[in-house]
């Protein structure tokens, strides 16, 4: 018979700023290296935050077990669950609000602004769409069904109840969601559009830009010119796959890099966010059949791309 996995107990700590506490399970200690809980946590986290900070967290009652705060000198018990909240560095607030396009008892469809990450990652923790929505809507179980790049604005689907998340994630995994994007890039009369771009895209950890490499294609995007105004074009982008930076890579490969893209074709040096120059890419349409109710949905973003002129430019 297979080994049974015990379901972890519910966290005794509430969320803080929309962020779940860290849960850890104490591993086996065959050599007896950790007589106390403190010994293990210093060995585990001391190099990252310092042994003194671990000691201070014990004094502040920050490490909690299922029965309450854990004392530093408690005997080490393999398999025991502990929880604690990380210390978050101060984050600059992204000065744009999240729009709510749709909300019911199962899902929230949000209009995510440019510069706001979808989920906590790296240096973006509390200033993320997930953390903000959990706080603002009072929905602690809220989870994303997919991810939208931080610099891209537009529609993002979130699931209200944890038990429903898998059904909606499966829609995206199985490509049963029609996604339509809008982009602004230079107009090139020599570009043969519409066109379907297929290529192999790879992105190395720690490297900002993804790249196209020889090999079996793993990405596909259809690119259509919707209209032209002066030297700019407004494009409809229809991704069939969801590789990192896929649409930006494909537009760049066509010689049509997106306006105000800080990565393609040239990676700009790091610096403060320039909120006046957002990437001109918008997740405009999400269309799918609800996996729980069978109801057909079509949502359209209420945002617009700032670099597309309000009025036609004289030709």
C-alpha cells in the first residue's frame, strides 16, 4: 500500500496584509543535531536573517504551533508543523487601482493595472493584485487561476474558494480559454499581416529577456493589425500558448516591438519605475465556459492603452 500523507492542520495565524503565513514541517533529525526548536530554526534561517533575528522572533511569539506560540527551548519534534509571518520590506505603492469587471460566489475577474504583479514573488509581496484583492474584498481564500505579467494590464481571473481553483486552472492548462490582447507598436507597411508566429521560446532563471531558439515550437501567437494612426498600429494578439513574454517576443521578432517595452529589443538598465510609460500591452478579452455551472462567459477589459491616440492622426 502507498504511504498516506496527512493533511496539514489549518493555520492558527490569520493572513497579514493579504499574505498567508509561512507553514513549515520539521524534518527528521536522525543525527540529533537539533535538540530544540530554536536550534533547527537558527540552522535553517540564520544565514538569511541572522541568529539574532530568529531569537527576537521567538521572544515576540512569532513562531506558532497548532496549540499556540512556540518557546525557543521546546524539544525538537520531527513532523511538527509551525507557522510564522515573514518580515516584509517596505514596498512602494503602485499608484493605480484594480477594477472589478465581474464578481460572483465563485470567481472575481479583475482589471489589473500596469506595474502590479499578480501574485507575491521576489520583491513584490504586499503590492500585488492578489494581496490587494484579498484585503479589499475580504476574500482570504482568493487564488489566481492564471498569471498575468507584472508590466501587462488587463483581465485576470481569480477563484474565490480554494476548492474550486483546480477546475479553473484546468481551463487555462487545457487551452479552453480564449484570450485576446491589444497592443500598440510601430506601423510597418512591409509587415505581412495577419500572421501566425510559431517558435521555441526559452527563458533562463535570472535572465530578464526570453529568447527564441532552434527546435520544436512551444509557442504560437496570431498577430493582426486592427488599425493604423500615423506611425503607430493597434494590434490584436491571439495567443494559443502561454510562454513567458510570448507576445512581446513574437512582436519583437516581427520587427514590431511594443511601445515602452523595457526589455525588447533592448533591456533597459534597472531604475525607478516610470509610471508614465507603461508597456503598451493589454489583456483585453477572456472567454470561456464556466467549469462549475456550464455558463458561457465573455469579459472585456475597461482599460485602454495610453499611447493609442484618442483621435485619428491625419494621414
